[in-house]
C-alpha cells in the first residue's frame, strides 16, 4: 500500500501543477485578447479620424470618434494606460 499511496500523492501534485499552468495560460490569453480589442479600437479611431479630417479638416470629431475615445478610456480604466 505504501507504493500506491506514494503514486497517488505524486499524481495529486502533478494535477495541481497542471491546473496552475492552465490558469496562468488562461490569464495570458485573456490579457492578449484585451490588448487586441484595444488595438482594434485604436485602428477604428484612427481610420475614422483620418476620414473625417480628409473630408472636413475644419470640423470637430464625429460622434463615432467620440464614442471610440470613450471606449478607449474605459479600456484604460480597466486594463491600464495604453503604450502609444
């Protein structure tokens, strides 16, 4: 019985390590997905701002650009400042 108890203990340790590695991997994946979301918002903001500026250089930002700025500010509040 001593050998089986030892093997079970080792298996439990291995399972705990695997679960921790899974949690760490999920955290990295979540951070990557959040960063990609911010990158998409930045690209949309840039494209909208550029189009507005080309069409009407004297006009203030559009409602869509204002909404994107607000979305980016919300992202920064949740994830920290953007590295621009």
